C-alpha cells in the first residue's frame, strides 16, 4: 500500500489518519482498559463490578474498525482491500470476547444489573431521574439553573468572557484533573470544531439553551471529509463519555448543537 501513498487524494489521506487514531490509540486504549478491568489485581470482583464498562469498551473497539473502513468507501485506490482482512480479524476477536463476557453474569446476583423495573437496567438503578452512580455534586450541577452554577471559564463571542472561542477555553482547561471543570458558553453561534481529547477529563460545557448557544459546522463527505471528522463536538481518544440534555438539530449540511455536556 505504501507505494500508493503519493497518489492518494485528500479524502484517502484523512481516512488513513482516522484509522491510525481509531486503531492505534482508541482501540488499543480500550482493550488495555478491558484487560485491566478483568484483572484481579484491580479488584477481586473487578470483572463483575465493571461488567457494563467492559461491554461498552469492547463494543467501542468493534465500532472503531467499522468507522475506519467507512472512510474508504469512495476510495479511488480501493484501499479497504489492503486492510479489511486484518480489521475483520480484530473485529472477530473483540466480538468473541464480548460474547464470552456474558458468562461473567451467569448465576451471579452481584453481576446482574439493577432491578428489572428499570427502563434501562444497564445504566444502573435510578434516583430522582439520575443514575445512582452519578455523584451528588454532578447531579446538583445538572439540576441547578445556569445563573446558580459557578463557572471556571466563560466563552463569549462579544468578548465579555475569558475567551471568544470554545477551543481556546478547552485548551486552557487543566489536563487529567479529578475535579469537575465547568465552561460556560454564552448565547451565540460558534463556527468551530471542538475535539475533546482524553487528557481533558472532567469537562462540563454549559450553554444558554436551545436556539441560543449553538455550535455549527459544514464538513461533509461531498466536500472531502470523512464522517469521523464531521462532528462539530467530539470526544476522541477516550474510552467513555456522557452527553446529557443534548438536543441535536440538523439543518441542511450544517450541524447545530444546543448544549449541556458532561465529559468524564
């Protein structure tokens, strides 16, 4: 495949970059985390304790292969032919692991999900409309009106905040912190692409509501972008994330988000 590199068009090069990130970083990290969660060194009951996390990690590892291949669907050099067989092998192994994972719950009350009356038992038991595992401080943040939340940084297009762009505020946020970091994005339309990397943990974005705070972009396959790179807000190079109260509106080729997001 290497002798074709100089002949690749921009879309094919972006697709290769996507695969390097998806497989060389995301999938490797997800599988390493899976092994750690399965290890008794982590916790004597670790496999059962992390059952739902393991499902998510292995499912994400499988999805990464499909996302990688999806970037080559319109390839002029049939690049998927060079990598599809190896990717299918990875997918089969991850799929087999996911199937074997179910045996962890066999005959174990501890490994079972919360009571069967829950609408989504895999999310765990609910309390006042939120999963019990959600920390009290985070529940308080989600329930509080915007004017009662203490913000760490403020983004405002008119210059009345700390930054005028979301990416600038995100870059200023601390790395690998254990404390929730709240970024308030004032009303306005922000034309930018926001990639939240793994090191930017514990980030919370708060907007002013639907139709007020919006993030827009117009990347699409027709203009030479892969689907993976078309998201206006994405959390890449991580194992899991949570989007809460995220109305999503599509307008022609633009993607518009009105947001309240929490990232782990």
